[in-house]
């Protein structure tokens, strides 16, 4: 079931809507069309108790102020663009340097700050919410008027399917993601260092002192960055690895390589609650971020601490427009760009992780 469940006022007087999506397995999402923000995900633990597994702002209006992209749709270009510029068919494009001298997550007014048009539908697969917006030519420096649709469908077996579509009237670049912060303990543990994670990748994109890719790929096997075998997130987080010292924890783009959409690219488990998160995507990269700068951020349960939550952001690589060797993020005029990601929350088992659809 999906239903309109309230609203709140934006600073400019417009009204943002709040939607509730519920399935038969006891999962419930609270989503607003402001930024496409997923505010709450109630998921049952092994005893059937439902708890919120997402970090977020305490009040809906708080999302209109500065926050670390809690649960939002991020674009036009997720992650970083070095020096806030790139070449497009030989022409220099300058985008807004909201993370001076670079751009982060789409600029000063990215998709996380847009009021999207919302359409709610109950489908045979589960309750669905389609969000659409228009990004004007030149917005945050990007060429082309871009039409975007993002659809959230809460499947009946605890899967959140996120489907992206975009089309531009001029050649441009695009890289969209969703930015939820998870704590699978349901907030019972202040940080996620005891969560056990597995990421099916053996390399990352090398970055400089500003966490901008250098263009090189780094083999991470048997290093603190290696999650090919499941391990506690906190086990190696203070190991002194150079890139982790710069980022104050994990903030790395894992290179997923060739993989089928139906294969999990990452799995995180929390033993006390018994909850398991699995991530599926058709994207080539996955940004693993461990909430390194959350200390002092006000949230649902008061002040968050460092590493209070983790993100697994499916994406193309950061700064791809400046690296021909990276998978291309070029979107030609009139072409349809599509992508999909699924976050599945269920209970820990010894069996393989599979999608139900």
C-alpha cells in the first residue's frame, strides 16, 4: 500500500508531500518528494520487532537545511568532479564548485534539494512512488535540459527497487545515486563498527588528498580496504592506510567489474538484530562510506557520533568526465539513460542471497 501521509512547508512556501509505502512483510518506508528523501525504513528483526534502520533528520523541515544528503537522490552528478570542470567533445564545461575547488553531489542546488512531482501507484509487485523533475539547461553548469524520473518500489520480500531514467536535449553527463545511511541495529548501537560487511570487489579507484581520482586503479587484496571476505567494518578502520587517514575512514569507490544485475555486490549483517542488507545494481562502482563526518550532526536520536551509519552508493566512478579510461558517463542528446539498484533487507541465513523478482 502507498498513500499520501502528510506534508510540510519549504522555506519558499511550497508544500512538500510525505508518502508511506508498506508491504505485507512488515516493511514500511516514509518518503518525501523533496529531494526524493527516504526518511524512514521500518524493518523487522529476528523476533519480528520493527525498527528504523536509516539515519536522518529529526523533523521533516530539517531536510531543507544543510545535512549530509540523508536518504536523498543525488545528481546531476553523484560524487566528485575535480576542479569543477571537464571537457565535453573538446569544450570545457565549468560546473559549480560547492566543495571548493571541486564539485560534490551535483552542486549547490542538486537533486537532493528539488521538489519532485510525485505519482503513487499500487502495483502487483508492491507499492510504488514515481518522482519526476526537470533540470534546466545550465543548471549548476551542466548543459542540456534534463528530464529525470526515479521510481521507488517496495517489493513484497523486503526489497527496495530504485529505477532511474533520464533524457537530455543536449549532450551532457549524468551519474545518479541514492544516499541512505544505514544502521541495521535499528539505532540500538551508536555506530556501525560491529556490522560485518562483504564487498565483491578487488580494486578501488585511487584518490588524491582531496579524494579526487588520479585515474589509477588500486589492487586492494589483503589490505585494510579488502572486504572480499566478510569482516567487521571497524576491524581495520584505524589501520593507518593512507587513503583512509585522509578520509577519516572508508570513503572509497569499489570497482565492481563484470557482474550480473541479479548478483549481490555487497552484503552487510548485524548479528544482534539478525538483519542483513544486500545490494544489487547494474552500475560499475560502489561508494562505501562509513559516516566519517557525522560526529555532532543532529539526527533522529539526538547527536550522531562518528561512524553512526554507512552508505553503499551505487554509481559510475567519481570524476569520470575527466578520465577517458573510466566507464563513460556521457549522455547524448535524445538518448534514454536507465539504471536500477535494489537494497534488500531480510534476516541473516547461511543460504545465498537472491532477489525475489
